[in-house]
C-alpha cells in the first residue's frame, strides 16, 4: 500500500467519524435525494428558505399555476422584528414572492392576533410591508363574523370550531411559525402557531389545551411548514416583554411537509422536554399527524455558512 | 371684512372634519389638534384657552363660529331650517337670566370637580360623546362594507351613554333648525364664559351712518343679537360669524374701536338677580356637600387610563369627551357608568372584558385635550401602574380541571403573572404584585366563566412600578443563562 493511499484512508475515516458524530439521529441525505426535513443554518431567513425549498423539490412542488395560497405566520404580538415575537418579515415576504413566481393566483397572509390592534401587529412586525411588496394580500383574522364553523373529523375534543375562511378556501396552506419558548405550552412552533386559524382560543385553553392544539391540525393539514429559528426566544416567551426573556441567535430554519416532525426537531433546537401535561406532540402522534421519530426521517442538513459560494 | 363669513365657513368646516377624523380614531395628529377646543383647554389651563379669551376681549367669541364642532353642526341644521322653512333668522330674547344661571351653575359644578356633568353641556364633549358612539361605528361599518380602509371590529357602546349622547345632541341641533344658535346663548358654558369677556370687547360691530334700517342683517343673525329697531348689537351673544356684514350691501355695519360697553336693552333684573345669586349659593353648597358622597365608587375601583395619576383628581378634571376612548388601540377604554361614582358618568375606564391596554401604545395620555391625563412617554407607560391583579386559585382551570392553560401569563407583558410548577408536570400562575401594571391582558384572555380566575381592579393612585430588571437581580432567582449566541458553524444541529 502506498503511503499516500494510507493517509487518504485515515483522513476519510476521520471525516466519516466526525460526520457520524455530528449527525446522531436520522439518516443523512445525499445530494439530489428527496428528503422529509430540511435544516439550514447560517444565512438570512429568506435565503435559508430558498436553500430549503430547493431541497424539497422547489416551490413548484407545492404551488401549481393558478392555485390560491394561504400563508399563516405568527403575528400574535404588536412587536418589532428584532423582538423575536413574530415571524421574520423577510422570510414571509420571500415565501410570498416564491409562491407568486410559481404561479399562485393569489397569496393571502393572515393571523388572528393576540394583541387587540391587529393593524398595529401587521404593521409593526414588518410583515404587512413585506407581504404587500412581494405581491401578497393581508386579511384580518380578528373579525369573528367571517369565520366559518366546520366539523373536525377525527378530533378528540375540538370536534367543531369556527375557522378562518382563507384557510378553508385555499389550495395550498403554508405554516410559517417562529420558534419560541411559551409560558403556557412550553414551546410554540408549528402546531401551536396553527391555533391562530381558530376563532375561540379561550375555549381551547379551557378544554385540554394540548389535545385541542393537536386537534386543530386536523382542520386542514398544512402542505408546507417553515420554522423561523433565526432569533429564538428561549426564555420568557411568547411575548418577550418580561425581564426574564432571553433570545438566542440561532440563524436557523427548518422546512418540512410534516408538521409533527418539524415540531419534534424544533423541541430539540429549543433544548426543552415537553412536560406530560403540555405535550401536544404526543397527542399529535396519537392522532397520526406525522412522524414523531426523527430517526425514521430523511433529514437534509445544510450549514450554509460553511459552504463556499 | 365681508370675507369673514367665507373664512369662517372654511375654517369651521376644516375643524369639524378634523374632529370627526380624531373621533374615528384614524389620525393621531387630528386627535392632538382637539387641544385647541376652548372648554377642554380651559379645564387643562392651557395656552389655547387664553388665546380664545384674548380673542374674545379683542373682538368677540370667535371660537363659537370657528372652532366649535357643536356650533358647526348647529350651523348646518340652522342653515337648512332657514333655507327650507323659516326663510330668515328670528330675533331672540337675550335669555340673560337663563344663560347666567346655567353658565354659573355648570362652572360651579366644574370647579367643584363634577367635570363630567359639565361635559353634558360643554360643546366639545357633547359632540365628542355623540361622534364616538355613533359616527365611529358608522365609519367602521362603511370601511368594513366597502373595504376602503382597514377592517375594524365595531365596538359596542354602553347603551345608556349612547342614548344620552344622542338625545342631548339631537335636541340641540333640532333646536338649531328652528332657532339657530339658541343653545349657545342659553345653556352652553363655553359660550357663557367667552360671552362675559366679549361683553367688554375692544373692537365690535356698530351701525354706521350708511345703515338704511332694512333689517337684512337681523334676518341672517344666527345668534339673534341684532336689534335694528333700537340700534343695538349685543356683542355678548354675537358669535362673530360674519353673516351680517356679508349680507349688508351698504356697509351699514362696521367694526369700531370702543372701550364702552354698549347700552343694553333695559331689563328688570332686581328680583332675578337675587334669584340668580341664591341659585349659585345653593348649587355651590350642594356641590360641596355632594362632592364626596357622589364620588364614592360603587364596588371595586375601576382602572383609569394611564396618565390619570391620582384617580380622584382625574375624576374632577375629565369632561368625558371620549377622545381617548375613540383612539384606544387596545379597545379597552369604555365610558363608565356608575363605577367611579355618579360624578364619573361618561369618564373613560378600562374594561378588560372588552380588550386590554396595548403595551406599545400611549395614545390616550398624549391626546387628552382637557389635561386630565398627563402625557407619558412610551417607556414610562410600560411601567405605569393603573391597576392590580388578583388571582383566584380556586377558579383557575389548572386547579378545577387539572389541565394546562397559561393564557394569562402568555398575555402578561411584565412577568407579573408567571407560570410555576404545580403538580403532575402542570404549571400554575404565580403573581408578583410589584410587577403588575394593570393592563388587563390576563383578565381579558382568561377562559374561565362566569367569574374569571384573574381580575384587575384599579388603584387610587397611579405610579411607576419597580424596574423589573432590578427586582429580578434583587431576588436572585434562577436567572436564565445569558444569551449564548451560536457563532461557530461547527455546532451541529441538535438532531
């Protein structure tokens, strides 16, 4: 054996060992292969979305020409983008843009805001500007009269609910939460964000919150979930207004069709364990909303800041 | 000077539209302009009140024609009445006894701290109460139907206040249909007060030699203060509308420089004067006696808007114009019924059942035209306590149903309500009273009915809370680790 070959072999083994160590769960995905979950790190939220959606087959895999698209970000609070309480506006804007480019007939963005003045929430979060600049429209989620009552098949507790019509009428639903700690639910991410399509959240709080959160996904499973983990509120969520609140710049983004899988990954990112009484992930698993075992998923990991170009 | 009328029509229309915009809650700048209104400015002791008084001392009560929204509304119906039906303005009696009695009575009430009662007749508040309860919902409705502006939930108004505001305003504008500015020279406290000053105005209208006694001016005088027969113009009642000079083709009326109060129509005032003075004395005594009795709040004290400071002082100053209610971002302000006591009817209060005070808003304190709310900076307002939370553990869904909730802590902006470990992995709210600002977010979102598990009640004296950072560091609680910013790309994804 030549000395050079031997050295090459050692180097490859070391590299492989390193990779394996770094990626303890789930199978690594080779270039070009389809995957279930994409995790990106190291660029702006909007650019990370572009990298992620390419791995999932491009926007055209989700949006076909003439289809209507609904995007549901988290715009719960009257807060600035740097507070990390709402979804990053550039990310929402980019998704709107890509949906339009893929031929969407219209792109509607809404949230049923927690703060009373929804106009202030839309404006101050920067999302309204970003959406309208990229050819989307924003509608209010705070008008009870437009909500429609629907039966939720398969739900265990919330068997019917008043749901925002934009969601019901859309061809494509894209759920774009921001990853945050949550005082009541421990973590708010993809599934918790989906509460915003239902009118009566007080009722959900009163009737087994963890089950009703899981039930709400059955209204209409989102076709794509994009988690904004750019600036993550690790303590003192969801508003980040108290002195306890802390934020960590994770510069990451997750994307998947599977709402449960993406939340399972998000829990790991946030570094928490879901307590038994708030574990809507377990309830979602019981309802078979997705895959809860990350080992069974094909995960594509992209450290964009390490890549050349 | 013939252009005065045109000038007046333009200015008063602009003012009225601005006030409408202010009460539609769409324009902060317009809301701030409301500070020029005479009576609120008088209550606030602001420079605008002095401006209008000096103007009255120089020429007359120009405010009534230029700045008053109620005056504008009366001019509209009065104009219709004149064109459609009477064909002319009718001369009016001076009503001096009534005007002085009503004016002094309302001022005594006002000075003894019954500002809200005075607000039932003070023109800006009368207009404001009406615009807030009727025009704003109409404006929202039109926006919602046509989609021309942002959708907003139509906020229901307290029925008693809505009916009272409509009845009083309608009586005034209907009276104007028949007798034009009748209200302004009988019941209006602003008109009375400015009238007293314009009685000795330096420059005023007089008949000149060129007057032909055609009575043309009398027929367009809205205040009915021109008496051509006797050659007298009562400057105390004149609202400086400019109609008379505009209609006179012969320059029969000119503004002259004079020190002397003009001769009045003789009136037998002796008996009336005694009655009048007696009336004032009785009103004063009644107000002084009733002051504390009527101000006793019924039940728990409601939360006053931020900036009220001492709530009892606030109750004395606020005329209940409802400008803050119309502009409330959190839709939490609502006119009080008897919650502040009888004297506080119509004054704003927080009603957390309806909404909650927006953490990022300090509009109400910055626009109060009557100075009842002291302006707070946004940073101050975020730490400004208007109320205190009470948590009823036995009502809480975590205790009664053994289910996770945390909605209250989710809405708490200061960390006054926090979720702490309870049992079986459940968490339960814990109150840190020092941090509560009384915004009402927790009470608003609490899902428990009929009685909510968190309630907010007002504080008699508003003040700044302690700095949450200081409180945190003092407590040495398990502080979360400092932000660990992920810098290196070598850090793997944790999955």
